[in-house]
C-alpha cells in the first residue's frame, strides 16, 4: 500500500546511530546484570504512567523446542493504572439496535426467552427512541439484573454488532475455569462476587461480562470499587526469557530473532552471554523492534484524541517493524493495496510461522476482524482492540483464537510474511489513524 510518509536517511543521523549502537547494548548488559541480581517485579515505564506487572505463578513454563531457542514463560497479570478508572461512565445504559424497525425489534425481543414482566417492560415503547439509524431503548438497572444468562446472551450478542453499545461490543471475556482464581485474588466482598456472577453470560466456550457500570452504581465504598474494576479488567500476559548457555548456537538465535534487521546490534550481546558461567537469561523484550519493545506490557497514553483511539490491532501489526509508527491507515483501499504489495500469503499452518509473520483472523463475511504478530512457539504479540484500556501483551495463540470466534460464523486464520527483507523503517507519522479495515469484534477483551 502506498504511504504518504517520507523516509529520513541523512548520513549524519546514520553515523550517529552507528556510533551509539555499541554504547546502547553495553548499557543493556548492565541492565541484565541487575535483573540477574534478583528483581522481584517487572516494572515497565510507560507513556501513560508506571505499570506494575505481578507474576501470577512462580514456576516458569518451558517452551517447545524450535529455532527460537530455549524460552521460559512466566504468566503475569497486568492491571489498569488507577487514573484510567476515573473516567468510567456510570450512567444507566441505553441499548442501540441499528437498522431495526419497531416490528422487527419487537419480534426479536419476543424470541429472547424473556419472562412476562421483562417482555412487558422492554416492549413499553415509551422508553423507545426511533430514528432513521434504528432504535434506542432506555433500560432500568432492575430489568438488566433480572435477565437470565440465556436472555442476556441473546440480547447482548445482538447489541455487540454496534459500536454504540460499547459495553456489549467490547465485553470482558473469561475462561470459566479461571474465574474463581481471579475473584480470589481480587479480595472482593461476597456481595460483589455474587452480583458479578449473576451478570455473566455465555459467549461460545467463554463467559462474558458487560455490566461494570451497573455494579459500580450500587457501590459506595471507593476501595471496593477500585478492587472490583481491577479484578474484572485484569489482563493476562507473559514475561518471556531466552536462556543463553555456553553451548548455545548464537548464529541460529541471531538468524531467528534478528531477521536481518538489527542482528549486528545484539549478536555481540548474545555472544557475551554465552561466556557467563552456567548460562544467562535475557528478556526477549530486548530483542524486539523499537515499536514493540517500547509498548509491550503498557497501555496507550491517556490522551483524548482521535489518533489515540485508533491504535488497534491492525495499526499495531503494520507498525511492528517501524521505529516511528505510521498512521496513514484511514483509507481502506490504500491499506489493502499496501498489504498486497508488502506481504504474501504463506498458508494457515502456524507450525510454519516465523518471527514477525502477521496472523490475520478473517470472519465468514470476509472481514478481517483481528491481526497480530507471531513471536515464537505460538506466542503472539497483540493489542486486542483500539481502546485505551487495552494493553500490548503476549498471548498464546489458543487463547487469542478463543476471543475472536464470531457468534454466527467462523474464523479463518491466515499467515502473511513480508516480501522484502525486514528492516526497521523510519517514517514521519501522519495526523491520525482510523484502522486498516472494518473490524466487527476487534475490541474483545480476554481475561
């Protein structure tokens, strides 16, 4: 796809970068020694503040063998910074049904398994606001609480088609077997736990929650409110360490992780680690391109501007190898043309995936609902939605797949690879980004 940005290649800048490359990696060696000395927490300085990620398990998980080397995964939980919670909207909900006529909406509601009182309340057209776009219904908290999981799922899945219903469009998704552990760590009161569980509803092989505002409206204790929001919104990720031993094949590691881009920078670093008695571990964040290294485990900077709101999965995938991100993805046709120019389809079998390959999740209608970057051993670099409450994280592919199963369709996974030799691209950012393609479910949240 064509780009409006320019590439800056002044010789003076290149010379400066070459001279400082060794200094940068010597400084990194000092950082690694501090890590080896026994840091208990992984602290990541972010554009939006300081985010502390606490390991949720003490024993690392070993990777499968592969060209990526010997990896260790430590599951961690990432919590939203406190100041992100100040702007949560606690007003009663309004449901938007786009494109519905009165008759069509009435027929839909009658098929949702509602009780007599529930149906009567929802069919009261005094609470309906009809216009050319569709229908908005003002809903009382009492009615929302009374819905059965089946009725809630039927209604909320319909609401999820429309971004205007932000809570249903972007619900929190959980694996059922992990909910009790999440709640135990949250130290919530029995009453809060009861309310939370009553508002869960099925979403494929997951369970979903979309009524944070309803519970917050019933809370007066600020400490409990904060605990609740952190509990329901906590994101799971991994710290990933690469084991480098005296007998490690550094050339093979550089070939996989370098991709021809900055191998000359970190090959001396890996060589030096092989000389550490007994071996050494390095966080793979140090091996990522500048764009990903800066953002992993962080949330977007909290600025209410249009370009911030569009830092979605596609923006993330296309900018993975760019030192300065480009935001010229507002034109879908130009974006598709660029995609076809820079990438080639290499199949759908992730066993053939390489570091830096783009995974594209496509719905039955042909819409690309998500994209992410393959790292190693089915570990993926992803941002699951454009929201400021969505961090950049590592996820296992099986967990990422679980998010993007469409309610009334299927998901196909395609693997794309850059045609040209990978290099870190420097470019001047455009004014704003509006996403690469339409995305029906690209704001889902997995917990």
